[in-house]
């Protein structure tokens, strides 16, 4: 069962316009974050549990407050520099991926995007600050490894431990990956779609919006609420396609419902909402 709530901004518009006219195929890049976007949990927490490391959240929060690393890159920093994580090897990351709980219907999302719809073709990839080995392991058999962009490490050939960080797609690092993909796939900036869930996605969402692309948040993160053009709350990954079909492709509700059902799912509830969160307080009394 697919249950979701969407929150749409006034910026949403229809890009596959005049769908009744024969047109050339339009190519879109759809990039998604991984942790808590395609999964329910943070891969760092799962890795810490495997290694019996306590206080992971406190370590991450401390790094975030220090602004020492890009938001989202805390796990990579800990793996390389924190003594508790010094023993991390490739096999630990692969096992972490196996234990990460994924949202539902990811394989159906990939299948749908491979087919395309109504003259629009999608190039799907995952761009995450999580270690690439984790994401590849978690999505094994679902998303091809060559479409996954995550943190890359260099390993010591003798001990197997991480000895260097090669690349971290966190913060502005995600922007770099998106730009490289657009150039490689010859996709225009206004045909980029990005899906994310947290503060580490702010840079890339602002970049996509600036290029007149489309952005989707899958959490109620207050930083993203002001930026994302649509917000979808659901435990089913297929839900991310609903605002794309509605606001980018221009499909009507009954068409979307029929398409969802053709993939063996039910659009059980779809609430269009625009929520204003307002706080009003008493003004401070003027000083005498």
C-alpha cells in the first residue's frame, strides 16, 4: 500500500508541456540521496552498531557544530580519523549495506524509470555521502553499481584499513557530481531532478533550483522545506515519482493512479497540501 502526503511549492510547473503533440524524447537526470531517502536508517548508525561503537550520534553532532567537515561527510571523517572507527575495512561497509533497511518498491522505481513515460526518459543515479561500498551492497541487484556515487576510500593493501579519503559527495560535493553527470549525459540543467532528505542536500537543491530543475524533499527538515519544490512523506520509494509525474510530466491524478496500479501498487491516499508553519509571540516590553 502506498500512502503519502505531498507539499508543493508555487514554483512547481509542467515541463513536458503539450503532451498531445509528437515531440522528441526528453532526457532527465533523476538523482537521489540514499540515507533516509531510499533507506529508513543512517548507514553510519548501522556501521557503529556492527562495530559496537557507542556515542555515534554525539560524534556526528560534535563535528556538525564544529563545521570541520561538509554536512553529510561526518561518517567519512570518523572512519578516517576517529580511533573507534580505525579498524573499519571494506567488508564492514559491505555488511553494513546488507543490514540497511530499504524503503519499499525501489526496484519498481528503477524499472519505471528505465521504461520512461510519455516521451520522457530518465537517467537514474544515487548520489550519497555514505560510503560507496555501503550503497552498492544495499542496492545490489536493484541499482547498477556504475550509477552509484558515494564516498570513496583508499585501503591499505596489507591491513585492509582505510588509509585515505578519495572523494566525498557531501554538501557542495554533490553539486560537482551532478554537473559531471549532466555533462556526460548531455542533460540540460532544467531537466535535473534531485531527491533528498536532510541539511546536506541544501547546496545541491539550491543548485538544481537555480538551473530551473525540480527538487523533492522526503522529510520535514525545516531547511529543505523552504527550498524543495515538493515534499513527499512516505515509506514507499515509488512516492517520489508522484510529484514528478504531476508537476514535471503534467499527468492528471487519474492517470497517475492508473500508472501506480499498473506497477502492482495502490495510491491509497494523496493529500495535496501547502503548510505554513507560523510562530507568533508577544512582543518584548520596551525598556524604560
